[in-house]
């Protein structure tokens, strides 16, 4: 980390909080990071809730965060829908629908399937409808392909399992929007060089391997979905492994 650090990208779920429970000490650690000249951006694959819902959740947990600092795969998916003038079938959680309400044309044919984390939609009827749409020519867009995520009651299946099921059944490859795609990380950085940035996250594949593939340093935290030995499953390994976001911030401040 001997090069100047100009930006810190921070994952949300599993790194700063788990549902409505903040990671211990994370609010104070974020405040310490804000006392530097480093640019902060919160990069998230969270598709369970709209940006407004997510922002309010974090504010209620005591985090010093601005809405414009949140860069989500939901926002990237919305932009693709607009740019391509799509009328999608949305397999996303009802709490995230407000980000798309103005884009849905209920009287017109659906020409794409957009899938995120939507436990209430992962049932036979909804998935079978998506399957038939894809067979009839609709494109398949995965907001992300997360394998699993952390809930208070334990690890739970992410949308990746259902995306792969639709790919298998239709023989159509999904277009992936969020982490770990290179395009997502480059868009989050804007005009900052990857070598001048650090990514902090709990997902060794989507957060760390994805960031490091474009030259961003990766700090893996042992909270959220982290499982012992995750750091040994990617090449190159994480730049650093820390117990939590608090320790990750300590490491960054020592290197600024």
C-alpha cells in the first residue's frame, strides 16, 4: 500500500452492517476515515431494497453517509433499462421496486428478465414465467450473481443460484451488472486510478477478487459472509485480511 490512497470503496451488507445490526465500532471507524482527504464510496450489490430504503437504514444505524455516495448494482441496472428502452420482468424484492416503478409499461410485452435478490419471487410460478419469457427471446440480466449472503439467522442463498438455474434451463448466458464485473468497479472509481484505491468487503469473490482484477487493493474482512479459509480461494490473495471494518480502517490510516 505504498502508493498514495485516494479512494476507499466500502461494501455495505456484511461489512458495515447485517440487516439492522451495525458491525461493532463501524460507525466510529467510518468517522475516522472521513477525517482524511480520501474519497469514500459505498459500492453494493444489495438488491433487496431501494437506494432510499438502504440510505435510511444506514442513517438510522448511525452511519455518516450521503445518498450520492452509494453506488449500487440496482442503479446500474436501471441505467441499462433506460439506455436500451427495455420493458423488463423484474425478479427483485418489493422493497427495491420504487427504483423501477416509472420504467414499467404494464400494457406492453416484456422483453427482458432482470433478476436480483428476491426471496419472495424465487418460487416456481415466477421463475417459470421468467423461463418462458427468455425462451421467447427476452434477454436475461443478472443484477449480480451473489452465491449467498448473511442474515441474522445465518447464511442464505443469493440470486446466483437462481440465475444459474435459468441459464441452464434456457441455454442463455446472463449479462451480469454488479460486482465483480470490471465495468462496475471502474464506474465506481470515476477519474481515480485503480492503483490509488482500496476495496473493503466481506465477499472474497465479488468484493476482493473483482476489485483486484482491475488493480484495486483488496481488504477482506472476517464478518458477514466470510468463512474461514476464504482468503486462500483466490489468486492473488487479498492484499490484507482484517477481523472487521474497524481493523481495516486502522490499516488504511497507517498507510495514508
